């Protein structure tokens, strides 16, 4: 499955979350590290759903950009 992730730059690191998997978050020192960490978090999150007999949420989130005058 392919899930959309959101990556945010913080003061000293990066943070990521998965809109379709509430509570699935990760951080890292670099963007690349953060992506690796969120991939691991997604796998563990899905395993937890399965371990608890809960359905795994299907990816539904979409992403687009809009341009506005600043």
C-alpha cells in the first residue's frame, strides 16, 4: 500500500505523520532519515492493527498544491 506522508521542518529536526493512520508519527535529523523512520512506523502501525484484529485503514488521502498571492 502507498500512504501519503506529511513532512514538516522543525527548529532542530524533521517530523512526519500519516493522515490516513492517526497516531503514526516519526522524527529524524534529516529529511531522508525522517522518511526512513516513518516507513518503519507505518509497518509497525499496520502490524499493530492486525495484532489487535482491527481493519487496516486504506490509503484515501490525496495531495495537491495551490498557489496564492503572498
